[in-house]
C-alpha cells in the first residue's frame, strides 16, 4: 500500500493502538523513527524521556514506538499546544528537539470544509467517504514525505528531568481509598483525596 519510510507492520501496530489512521499518527510514527535512529532503542525503563508539547494523536505513536509512556513516567506532557517533541537519552546525555513543519499538514479547502462537517456531524455519507479518502491520502503523504519537509531536528542540551519517584500512600478519611502522599489534601488535619476534598469544600480548582 504505502510506504518507503515506514514498514507496514509498524503502521498496523500503531493504528491498532491508536484506533484509526490519521495524519497526526503518521507524523508521530515518523518522529519516533528519527528518535530510535538517533537516540537508540526503545526505552524499557527510564533511560529515555520524551517531553511532548501537545496531547494529540501523534503522542500515541510516540508512546508505542519509543517506549516513553505515560505509565512509566518517562513521558512528560507540557500543555503548550505546539507540535514539538524533545527526547533525552539519559545514558548518552544526548537530546533532540523535533518540531513539525506546519506546511506538511496543509490541506485543501475542500478537505477542511469536509473535516468541519464530519466534526459537527452534518456530513452526508458521501461527504464522509470523501473526507476519509482525503484523510488517508494525507496520512500516506506524511508517512512518505522527505524528513526535512516534515520536521526540523535540532540537537539540544538535555534538560534535567526528574525520575519518577515512589511515594507513600495515605488513606482518605472519607472514602478510605489510598492516595499518593503528594496529592493528599488536609482538612482540619485529616487526610482527604482530591475528589472527597472538592466535594466537601465545593472547591474544584
Ligand atoms: Zn488520530
Ligand atoms: Zn476520598
């Protein structure tokens, strides 16, 4: 089907994990390939850290392929709304900052209009179909595009990122469920979990 840059099995695994094929996922796969090539094999533990500046589709490919995952704590989310990803190999002390080129994601007006209709569920069956076709074509374009057209890769100084720590748990006096000590809220000296604290105080900041 496609693709000079990405093996079919890698693409299939990523689609299975993410749930669908889309341009964002395609870009995440391309970013991950650069990271594995430049920084080494996927992280089994915390030897590699990813700092992602968005929480969109591409981050799923990054978690799957680089081993920098939410659960291991070596995926740091900075909510900047930017298509920028920084990876640090703690063993070699090498770090890369990868930013995606916005031109790579350009779509024609028809594609954008269709996307809007699909999103607010006003698209007809035929419009949906056409949108899917265009979306798949864009995804394939991103999978196959020359690296320098898709992203800017810079080597940067690795910033210190704290390793995930193990914390004690304390029991909430209301629901009795254990809470990581750093997330406990005290009310008259009693330990509360955040949901119980917010329910009691009406405070959900
Ligand atoms: Zn997606
Ligand atoms: Zn509670």
